[in-house]
C-alpha cells in the first residue's frame, strides 16, 4: 500500500508516494509529462524485496505544485535532494527516466553523499535542443483533450504505442472530461529553462555505480551512448532492451526488472 505525502520546499508542494518499510532506499524520477504513479509496478516489486521506495511527482506535474514560479533543472535537482533529506533516504539509489534521468545525473554529481547508485533510463547528459522542444510540445498539444472517458484515453495512448492504462491513470477528471495533470506552457518552460549544451562534466564527475538502460528502438543513439556516456564514465555499464520504446520501464516490465535486480544487488553489497 502506498502512502501519499506532500513535502514543501520554499513554498512549493511536492507530492510523492512512499512504498514499503524502512530499508535500502530508492528514489524514482519520471520524465516530462509523466507522474510518480507511473512507477507503481516497479515500486511494487522493489518494496516486496525489502526496499523503501519513493516516487516523486516533479514540480509542475501530477499532484505537485501545478504552476511553480521556478521550473529550472536546478529547481528539480534541489527538489529531489530535499525529498531525500526530509525522508531520510540517503544514501539511496536514484532511478530516472528521460528528463528524470538528467535530473538524476545532476543529483548524483552534486550530492554524492546522497546517491549510492544511479540508473538512467532512456536519458543522457545532453540538454534538449530547440527542435526537440518543438516536437515535444507539438506532440503534447495534439492530445485530443478533454478525453470523454478513461477508455477513450486508453485507446488513444495505445494507438501511439504508449501504455494506455498508465498514461490514462495520470489524467484528472473535470466537469467536461479527463485532462492531463500538467499545463503545457509550464512543461515548455521546463525544457527551455534547461541551459543548452552538454552536462558532460557532471556526468564524468559521478562517483557511484551507474546503469544506463536503453531501448533498441528508443531515443538514445548507440554511438552517443558509447562515446559520450560509457567511454566517459568508467563506473557506468549498459543494458539494452529489445523494443519497448522510450517508455521501456512501462512496456518491458520483466526485462526492466531483470536489468535492475543484478545492479541493485551489487550496489547494496558495497555498503
């Protein structure tokens, strides 16, 4: 059973769910337009194996502050560090997908005492460029909202090769139907306020064991992973999952679990 929490930092409410009993801790960070609840399946098996698991709704997403004044990467990193401190999770393993992966990279580099292991899922140390921002905002603005029903939302997302049940679960009901629990202009600001260029220095400064999870048909280019990630961080390793797309943690749950279990066991053995 998940425990719903709201932790305030500088006047911004941060919603999260805590699973399991006290034990080795894991912090889960979702990607842009996602929400902490998308990690429920991962959190379930982690908590069953004795881990304390916290899934955070990033600012501007889910149950967290909808329209925070600041949406920079620095704010997201500070939020994650604050949650770790307030809930007594340190040192923990951080698992982040997409934008959550970039937040995890910066968190591990800037707060090495708080992170003893890092898993970056379909993400890397490069900030998104203008063309990617344009495509992402166009894609999100094309959602036919409001959805008349959950079934309609599930059908739509499945038609886009997304996990329909999970993405529909992130919607909120209003009088006229189901809407996303985010505002598109806030998400666009989040991307635009991430300074352009590479966070390669932060990546190379990570000192904890690091696992890269890439889907064979995801967004990470194999050459980029090899040259800009594996070759530049000796403590990193790569697991590639056949298919699954950018949301590989949702679409390939068994393979994702297999990828994580061995890595987590090695991290805990280092204690």
